[in-house]
C-alpha cells in the first residue's frame, strides 16, 4: 500500500475499494480490516505536519527497499535450510 500511496492524502484519494483490491492479493483475509484500520487512523489525524508532501516522495522508495530486504531474507532462509 505504501509503495503506491506514500501519504495520508494519497491513501484517502485512492479510496477503500482500491486499497482493498490492492491488499487482497497479499492478505485476502485481512484486507478489509487493514483498510478499515487505515481509514480510522486517517479520520483521527488532526494535525498535518509540514513536509508531509515531501515524505510522500520518500515513503514509497523506503517501502520498496523494505520489500527487497524481506525478499532477500526469505531467499536466504530457503538456501540455508537447503544446506
């Protein structure tokens, strides 16, 4: 979700249905609950911090890097088990 929509405004603009469809591929049973929790948090947000728009440029990149690291860990775990 953060790879594609890196800011609260982008998440809200994407909408519930689009986010559920995006998440359902990776987490079919918890997609709706995760999106509901996300929108609950967005609705409770009362302060907009300066630099939020700049962070929206950085967050997707960081999410990509994290996914890459997790994929590498999974691959290494498989290789270690084989050894």
